[in-house]
């Protein structure tokens, strides 16, 4: 008959205590290890264990004399010890009907003698035992020894409590940490209470890193303590503050609290520069607010939600904001797209190129085409590059995407049936912030024997450029070997005339949003006209993007545009369609 362990009457609550007490259960602890080896020596027993009895197993938080880390609960002696609050002693297991057939008795380690003292929490639950085991029968312990074992068990329990507290503590600030916040939130939810969770993000991580770099860890530490006391001062006593990441504090407030007032006061407290060692530091705080109701299903998402809300709040005038599910949905999608991109790059059929013709207005010929990336996600379907490129640009993935596009363009040009066709591809500032991209481009061109003049790089100036001088150098390198450079989306965003003189471009592409407004707004018409004139005078070929009607086409032509691209002329097309289209153009 299979053995089975007895179940204490208070098992459900007992198991809850096991979970609470044994945070990070699998980690061994040097102090507990030292305790069991000391106890084993004191009693001259080969085996001593701190055994925690969980739902199906007993596992050894500390051990001496056995190799395994756990056994099934069914064979556990300690599962019997936890039934009472006094030690359980078995002088010869082979003579005890509960254990005669136990595999730990009949097999390894061959238990004959067992004595375990229960490990009892402050509120009276036995979570396991401190036990001594021998492989030979032994006489019963003296009362004095039993008392000593009970004392050691109490000590082990104290140490377990200490470890638990340590796991809950943010050492530098002395506050409870994220693990403890999670634990407390779970408790609030279990007690069916409504409450409000706040995340106070005191500054962007990059700012903190800069402070560490400039002023050292000690300074950053002291600054954090200053901010902690500011927040504590505002909250008053009785409200627990948590430190949940290097730049974030967490707060649990009762559901009845006046959020507007509390957040308003916190924001005011964190607004003036914080003086630390005589240096005033301006924080850049944001407060996220998440009302939590025990009726909702939150899991651990609440932490991510409230932290994101804090981040958003930093960019709002009020500097505190409620968690917004819409923002969250956007972020989820962004995350999903970004996490699918690597796979898309490796997959043979998720990415492809479309080609959109650009027309030379003087001759009416198509001499170049823009390669535009297309992505068909296996579940989400077609994703616009206007959505995924800006996301990828914030990560290192953009480099791989650009390399993919570049290699595809060069391979296409190698066997392109359209004579002398120039293919322009979009590059981002990030691609040009090191020499790697142009190195690879030159390599590919040489390998495939493609003339560099068949390639054009469309570049958009962006605020993201950290090293404009490197970007300029890379564009110049491209120009020197005959690769053409175009400034894309000119007239909007970050583009300005200052960099027209700096960037070695031959072509300026006027942004489609401007072109599309020339008949709707006189101001835009004047702007486009001026841009065409000035760029022309500076020696650039001007191309107009987003031509959707014949009227707009005629107008930009009359204003002196050299080239045009747009749905009216031709849409972006798959390679074969583009080639067919091109053949149809030639008389
Ligand atoms: P862009 O480089 O300015 O490309 C032109 C965009 O305008 C393309 O959108 C094109 O389909 C669209 N377009 C062309 N003619 C018309 C028109 O007459 N009316 C309207 N409404 N739109 C027109 P698409 O393909 O969705 O690409 C959007 C942006 O994504 C591109 O703007 C470019 O910035 C980026 N992108 C596309 N492919 C790549 C790529 O391979 N690498 C990088 N880094 N960016 C890319
Ligand atoms: Mg472009
Ligand atoms: Mg453009």
C-alpha cells in the first residue's frame, strides 16, 4: 500500500505560512547550514535537516548528511512532526507501524532513529521541523536534550524569519522592497479590500546613471535618502513606503483617500530642486495612480501598469496620472511587435520589399524607385513601416532591419532588368552613427559587382542623433564612392535649413503632408514654393512626395520640382508588378 502523509487540521492556513515564510525558498543560506551542522555535532547524529513541509513535498532548507534536496511528502517523517507542537521521537523506525514500510527506512538513507522538533511560526503554525536522523536505532533522548533540540528549532525559526525580512528589505534605504510590496498587495487583495497603489518615479534611469557617473554612488545614495524623507514627510506616519526600483518608490493608500490632494502635495514636494551636499538637483518626478479593487483580476500586472502610468505622468503638466488602459494597449502592441521583429528577420517570408517609382518630371521617365519595407506578421497581418520602424529605431533592431533591406536591394540591383535603375532605400540616423552600415554596404556592392551610383540613401534628420558629426562623415563616405544621398521628409519634423548645408545630399524630398496641403492652405502653398525655390538655388534636385492628383502634380512641376512620387503616378508595388509597370512606361 502506498504510504500517505497525515494532513493537519489547519493545513490551508499552514500552507499559506509556508509560502510567506519561505520566500526565495530554493536559495540555501550559509547561517542555516552552519546551524544544522552544529546541531548534528552537538547530538552526534549523522543527519540533521531543516525540513519545510509543503503541499506535496518536504524540502530541505538546510541539510547535513543527505544528498537530496527534497522528498515526497508521503514518505516524510516531518509531515508527522508538524501535527503537534512537541518533538516527535522514533527510536527505531522498523518497529513503528507508521514507518516500517517507508522507503526512507527500507532503502536509502536507511532511517532507524528520528527526532524532529516542529518549526512553529509566531501565530502557531508548524511549517516544518528541525530533525535529527540516525541509521541505527538509538535510546530515547534525555529531557535535557529534547529541550535543547526545541531551543535549536526556535533558533532556526528566528533565522528563517530574519532571512524573510532580509528578502523584503531594500538595504540602501531601509524600506520594504518590491517583493514585499507584491506580498502586501496580495494580502490586501485576499482580504477583499479596495486600495490605491502609487508609484513615484523620481527621475529617468538615465538621469540617475548620469548622477552616478558625475558624482558617484554615495551621492546618488544620499540623494535618494533625501527624496525618501521628503516623501515620508508628505505622507505622514502610518503609511508604508516601498522602494521598488532604483528610481521608484511604491505606496499603498487606503481606497478612501483623497488622491487629488495626496498626489498634488507629493508633486509640490518633489518639484523644487533637492539640496544634497550643497548641490541642488532638479528631480523629474512622475506619479502613477492605480485604484485596485479585489473584484478585478490583476495578477501581477498592476505593478507594470502603475509604473507605466508614473512614466507617462512625467510628461504631463500635472505630473500624476491614472493608469490608462489605452496607453497600455499601445505599449503591449509595441512590445509584441518588437519581440516579433527578430523572428521576422530570420523568417524567409515575413519581410519583403515594395518599389515605388519616382518620376523625372522633365522627361516623364522613371529613373529611380524607392524600396519600401513590407511586413506580414503571422498573426497580426500587414504592419505598416510607419508603425514598426519608429519602434525599431528605439532599439538595436533597426540596424538589422536596415542591413536586411540593404542586402535585399543590392541583390535585386544585381539582377534588375531595368537598365540603370537607381533604388533608394531609407536609412535612419542610428544606422549611420557608426561606420558599420556603410562598411557593409560597400562590401555588398563590391561582392555583387553593383555600381554604387545605383543606390540612393534616403535619410531623415531626427532628434535621436547623438553624434551628428559621425553621421555626416558616413554620408560623406557614401557620397565619395558615388552613392546618392537624399534628405527625406523635408519640411516637417526636425528638418531645418541649417542641416541642408551640412548634409552632403543631392536630392531633397518634400514631405507628403506638406504637398497634400498646397490647395488647402495658402500658407502651406507659400511654404512649399519657398522650399522648392531655396533648395533649387542651393543646387538640390527637389522631389515632391505624396502626389495624389494631377492638379498637385502640375502645380509642383510649375513651381520647379524636378521629380515626383505619389499614388497618382504609381503606388508602391511588388517587384514583379513594378517591372511590368516599368515595361509599360517605355514607348
Ligand atoms: P517615406 O520614406 O517618406 O516613404 C514614403 C511613404 O509615403 C511610403 O509609406 C509610401 O507608401 C507613402 N506614399 C507614397 N506616395 C503616397 C501618396 O501619394 N499618398 C500617401 N498618402 N502616401 C504615399 P510607407 O511605405 O508606409 O512607409 C512609411 C515610412 O516608413 C517611410 O516614409 C519611411 O520613413 C519608413 N520606411 C519604409 N520602409 C523603410 C525601410 O526599409 N527602412 C526604414 N528605415 N524606413 C522605412
Ligand atoms: Mg523615404
Ligand atoms: Mg518621405
